[in-house]
């Protein structure tokens, strides 16, 4: 299993406190998906949003801990598709532009490629 040492995404949380997260209602547990329904708000008949991500200062209700210090997703195994698809350290080898923007919002430097 990865640790924050080899995957800084697992301890950062900047993306979880920077962006709105909309996803298909089918991803909710009450519709056969895995995302806990209590953590989502309705947007349309087919779309919902992670609670807290539509605030002026977004912070996903599933985020646990302090951004940039020791933060993690409280529902990592059940997170919605936008969170699964976000450009990550593991997939990209380095933080992408969205990651860099999120980190900058929280006063964190961009991630660099592992040596």
C-alpha cells in the first residue's frame, strides 16, 4: 500500500478543498453505487455534488485532516468518479496543472517528479 512518502496525494488534500465535485446520481449507494448518499446534495435529476464542494471556500465533507499536512479522503474506496479520474501522482508521475492550481490555493508548492 502507498504511503504519503511515496505518494504525496495520500496526505495532501488540496484538490478536495479546491474544486466542485459533480457526479452521476447512479454512483450513490442508494442507487447501486458506492458513494454514501449522506455526503451528496442534489444538483439535477441525474447529477449530484459532494457536500461542501460548492461553498465559496470548497472543502469536501469526506476530507479528513489538515490540507497539506495530514489530509485524506474518508471514503477513498467509495469516492465518486471525478475523484478517481483526477490526475494523480500515481497516474501521472507528477502533479498535473489542476493539482498545481489546487496546491497553490493552499500555499503549497507544485509536486515534482520523483528522483
